[in-house]
């Protein structure tokens, strides 16, 4: 089937790109502001790790709940609820005065932000055929890197405007982002009900075999090995991405003597490379499928290439030149995003649409648990050893372990058979 003339599905993808960028601005502000917050609230490395821990705890809890929620109510309502919760929590950061209050605000933020990816993947599943999903996921997931680029440029500027006061930065960024919610409510409908979707484009979107429409029960979803292939993969790789988001600014500051104003350009380069990886990872597996490769071969080959691209990160702490280190870290984050784009596609490859949100919710929850464990590990390592070397070693190995788990549990990536 030739691609259609209509392209409204990419407008929907652009909305998902924008909200993912907003999500990561809100999420990463704590990493960029870590030196200021530590000075103002008198944090230790363990205190900071505990604050991150509670965010990830909420993220794990919320992820599994939102995965089920979106399977029942759909993407339009699901994103409206998630976005409202996390944005109000983000604004509330501007009113906290203690570490405990900050942790409570981060917990609420984690609950809301946990809905972002389950809803986005559900929306991609509704709007894109299987052959385009990895690319669409890679495109909207690139918004995470745009958010990570904007944050170190925007936030120090806002803090400087208000004389070093970090609180208005949370309020201003939160209030302005509500513009996106208005656009989402106005523009999003399912493809079959959308006036902007041509019959030609609708046929393209619906080219795959029809799926069951009744949401699957938890006990049915959890008995499939394919569910755990995705979920354990997330458990392995998600903590590494959390590490980059929350600790990378502090690492660059400690290792290369950068501050709030000077670590912006290195972070911009890292996340620009991540953007390239996010889109390239989705493009490569899709290109291999168009060349006649099976879904199994295309996804896993792409993920293996990504794992090897990430491997040099284990030695980055021994690199004295800042920009060489930035290149190695950028290659690793690009590899992560490319790997993640393909891993996120597996639920829609393997399960009917009515189960995709739930499967992603289970995987996200397990990824959050992995992040909680890794955060406590990072806090202890930095407090006791003062070295990032053991952390980077884990970051290098995690993707090979994740791919091995996927291969063992789903050697052919065969679509699950749902009993009547």
C-alpha cells in the first residue's frame, strides 16, 4: 500500500512531541537546579537521592495505573488528566520550603508524569500503522531531548532574572505550559471521528488486522512472557536515563568545574545527539522492515547496534577533556533513545491495541522500581566513594542485559494469541 496524501497523523505526533518536551522541562529542572537547591535547602547526596527516589516511586505507582486508565478512557481524556496533575504539582514546587515538602511535590509530579508515555504510545497505536510506529515514537520521544536542551538554557536565565530565586522558574514554566492542554483538547480525536482525516489516510492508519476492542484483564496480560520481555527491559534501561537526567549536570559540574551558567552548552550538545538517536533508531528499524526484514530481526538488530554504541560510557570518567567526554555521553544518550524507541514499540508489535496501555504501564512501573533502586545506589556510591565509575559501568552493561532478556522471553517477537 502506498503512503496516503493525508498527513494529519503527523500533526498528532507533533502534539505528542511538544508535550514530551514540556514533560522533560518539568522533570529535569531539579537536575539543573541541584547546586542552587542543595545550597538553599542544605541537601546531601543522599538527601537528593531520596527526593529522586520518591519521584520514581510515584512514577512507578502511577505508570501502572495510567496504563490501565488509558485503555479504558482513551488518549484524549488520559492526557488531559495526566497533564493537569503534573503541571499543578510542578507549579507547587515554587511554594516549598523544606526537603520534605519538596519530596511531596516531586511525588505528585511523578504521579502525573507517569501518564505521559502510556497515553502517548496509545495515541501512536491509534494513529499509525505498525510500519510507522517506531518512527512516530522516535519523533515524539525526541521531545524529551528538546526539553532537556531547553531546560539548562531557560532555567538559569529565569533564576538570574529573579535575583537567584529559583521558585518563580517553577511557577512561570508551569503556567505557560497550559497552552498545550488547550490545543490537545481542541485537536485530538480518534482517526475515525476526526474531520481532518481523509478516507485515504484512514485506510493507511487502519491497514493492520483488526484488534479486539475489549480491554484485557490484568491476569491475562501478566501471564504472557512478552509482557515481561518489555517490562524487564524497562527495568534495565530506565534507571540509566534517570541517572543522566538527574545527575549529569552535577557530574559535569564536579568533574569539569562547571556551574549553573556554564554547563548549559555541554548539556545542549548531549541532548541534541540524543534527538538524533531517538529519530534514527525508529527510522533504522522501519527501514529494515521496508527492506524485507522481519519485525524480530529489524527491532533486535537496531537494539544491538545501540547497545554497542553505548558501551564506551564505562570509561568516560577517565576522560579529562570536557568535549571528548560530552561526545561519549552524547553517543550513549543517543543510543539509549534509539534503543528505547524500539523497546517502546514492542507492546504494539506484540499485543492488541486494547492491551497496549496496560502492558506499557506494567513496564513503566518496573522501570520506575529499577530507577528507585538505582537512585539509592547512586546516592550511596557518591556519598561513600565520591566516584561515578561504578555507576557508568552499570550504564554500559544495562542494554546488553535488556536485549538478552527480550531475546530469551520473546525469541521471535511473535504476536500473542488472545483466546476467545
